[in-house]
C-alpha cells in the first residue's frame, strides 16, 4: 500500500501545485483555460496518437471488454438515476448526477497516471473505455437533458453536442493513430520525436490544469456531492470488479485496468456540460472537488489491491 501510495503521490502533488497556484491568484482562470486547451488539443492528443499508432486495432479492440464495462457502468448509472428520482429531482438533474457517478477523469488523469504505473499496455484499454463514455453515456446524458426540455430545442442542441463529440481531438487522435497503424507505415524519426516531446507535456500539464480548475470549484450541496463521490469512487469500481472478475471474467490485466480507471474521480468536463445547459453546475462542481480530494486515498487503495493480484506490465 505504501509503495503504491508513493507512486501515485507525485501525480496528486502536481494537482496540488496547480491548485495552490490558482488559489493564490498566481495562475488566473484565463491561464487555466489556456493551459487546458493546450493539453486537450495538443499534448494529450499527441500522446494518444503516438500510443495508438504503435498499436494494432485488431489487437486492442475487445468487444467483451467493452460490453463488460458498458454493462457495469450502465447498472451504476441506473442506480444513481433511481436514487435521484426518489428524491424527486427533475430528469435533467438526475442525468447529470448519473454522469457524475460513472464518468471518471480517465482522459486527463487516467491515461498519464495509469500508463506510468500500470504500463503503456493500459492505454489501449483506456481508449476503449473513453470511447464508451463519450459515444454512449455522453450522448445519453444530452438526450435526457434535451428530452426534458421543449421538443423544439432538442434537435439543434443534440446536433451541437454530437458535433462536439465527433470533433473531439482525443477521438480524432485515436482514429488517426489507428489509421496510421493499419497502413503499417513506420513513423518517421523526426515526427516520432515531435509527438513524443509534445505528448510528454500531457502528464504535468493535465495534472496542473486539474488542480488549477479545482481552485474555482465550490463546495456547496455537500450531502449530495458526498453521495455522488461515493458512487464514483466506491460503487462504480465495485460494480466493475464484480462484472469483470466474477460475472463475465476477462483477462486479469484488462480487468485491472478497467477497475483502476473506474476508480478515478469525477471528470471535469461534466461541469462544462452542466454549466452549458444550466443543470446543477454547483452540485457537479462540489462532486468534482470532493471526489478528487478523496481519490488521493481511494485510488491508492484500489491500485494496491490490484497490484496484489495482477503483475502490472
């Protein structure tokens, strides 16, 4: 446990540095937005392109893996939605709460951290999970939110969000990388060095940006945010573990990556969706803050438990 904690500590310290820089006013919200855009559109995309270009799609694509993740995540999604409905909140808010409970920060935090701790072989599995999150649960959330509004508002809003998904730089980078791999062309030395150096900025840049963005998050609606953080950090990985290890067992290393990824805190991009549609942004903000702070301990515990059972590559 101590060894795993010490491995994860540098990542959370980078988040802490970003938080301190923004909380003291040294790093402005405008600077945070610019850094986030750099990481999202350039550094992280370069990292994903390099990884996927050196993988073969047929070796990475695993329908059973994706179905297990989809099934377990959908179960937790429904549980969270049902709990919200029992409190009598509107459908749109229930959809946002469900997103908080199942969509983890696997892009900005998971890929850089788990690639280093569990090995680069983890990235292929994480990319499959990322695709499910964006293409299934991202679209589902928008459908539920827009469906609860006036019918005439729906089509245009859905089209806008679908355009955003299809132009997502991470998905584009993955597609281009696998396309390059399919052509079986070697990456020229200078280009390979270019994407390597650009991608190397993803880890520190993403973690610093996460911390800086947390400084502007509020801690309102603590009871609900605490429940949603519990769902994301405990219930979601527990459901994934049950599905991947017991109900439909998959290869141990793949299961370990899936469980570790599902244990990550709530993704920051949910706040952007909540703010855009005006659906409980403070609740989402508090959940991101609380789940990220608590994950310093919970992620280490999950990784330590997994390390006892699976030899990380």
